[in-house]
C-alpha cells in the first residue's frame, strides 16, 4: 500500500485492512491528493456468497488478483474504472464490473463518490453451481464471463433487484442469519441469477465441454508441487502443447504454466500465513519453486509485497 501527500498512512492502512478482511487482499493507492478515507463497509454473509456495501470516500486505485473467488461490483453512485481483457471498462449505476478468480486485475479509478454493492462468490462453489445450473464446465464459464454486465432488463435486471433486496439486510439484522438452510438457498438463488444473466448462451442447448482443459486444471490443483512441464500437462489433456496453450488462453485466460504458478503462489501464501515459523526457502521448495529468489519475485509481482512481509 502506498500513500500520497495529505493522507494519514495509519488511517489508510486501517481502511485497507478492513476491506481485505471482508473481501480480498489488495494493493491500495490513494489518488488525487490522497485525502483521508471515509470508509463505508457493511456485509451480509451467506456462506459461499458475500454481499456488501463498499465505498472509500476518496479517489483510489486498487490492484488485486481475487484469490479463489469471483467478484462482481455494482456501482450505486459514482463510477468505477478498470482494465478488462478487451480494454478499459467503466461502470456506473445500472452496470456491473466482473472480475475473474485468480486473475490479476486493476481498478484504475474508484472515484470518491462511488459506493458499490460487491458480490463475492467462492470460486469452487460457483464452478459447481455453474455445472448444476448451466451444465457447463467451470473453465468454460470462466472463459466466457463478460468484463461488464448491463443490468437494465431481462435476467440481469431481475438479478440486480434480488441483490438490492438482500442488501437491505446489511443494515438490519438478518432475520434468517442463524438458519443455514435459508442462507444456502439464498446463496444458490444469487448464483443462479448471476450465471443465467452473465452466461446466457451456456444455458441454452448442448454445451461444448472442454474436458481436456478441466483435467489439467484438476491435476494441477491436486498436485501443484509436482515438477510439471508443458509436455506433461499436454499428455494429461491428451493433446499437443500448442493446442493446450491455445485452449488455456481461450478458456482460462492464461497459459498452463502461468496457471500453475498462480496455484503454487496461493498455496505458498496460505502456508506463510498459517505457519510463521517456517522459512521462506522451505515454503518455496515445498511448492515447486526452483529458488527462493524466483519465488520472492513472483510473490511480490502478484501480491505487492515480499513473502517475509506476508506473515
């Protein structure tokens, strides 16, 4: 986190930490003179789905890779600028910006007047819901999610109404807060509405399932510390290295090796946080990094800090 002239670092650190604990770790940079934040943060926890109001009260830039979760931000006021796969994306009221799980993203300008309804989906849970709701493979859904969802009509408008209705429980005591069955059903309704509105083509007719890509994704998640090569991944998929790379870029948004490094970094970060007595070199070796220095460089590029600082 960096602060500019006029900001109080302690206040910015407190605001950043509060949002990180509720949503995601991130790198926060105040913009436009860096006035002190006036944080708005209220959440409704439905288990695999988290809904909340978030506003910084100041112009900020946020870098995040959304580890293990999808994020959808619906501005209620102001605007949200970010970089998508196909260029700049600006969302205002009536639109939503979608951020993919485990994908480095940059919100280049969250303006001081912008308050969003943020919807966080656990990645693995939403992938299972996608298969149940749409009959779609997880990597297929991740590949076709748009950068932005318009909420003016149809299923998207209905989903927005559902989110706004549930968000009223953020201010009031959640009447069914102690009823797991109700929370589970509400989470399922939020996921189904999002999937049907953001991936309409997957809900119609037979779906082409990229099972070869899914086999590699599952194999890497099961054993990320293995000394994987591109050829070994291609063998798991039953295809060539070139075709595997093309398939990963289309359905996952990165190369197979980039996906492997991302999974390793997630596991390594969890180790560092859970076991502060273990050395950085041990963690690097445990998760398949060839050297502690390469691990530190990759970690810093992804998380904005050194492994030793992640403790």
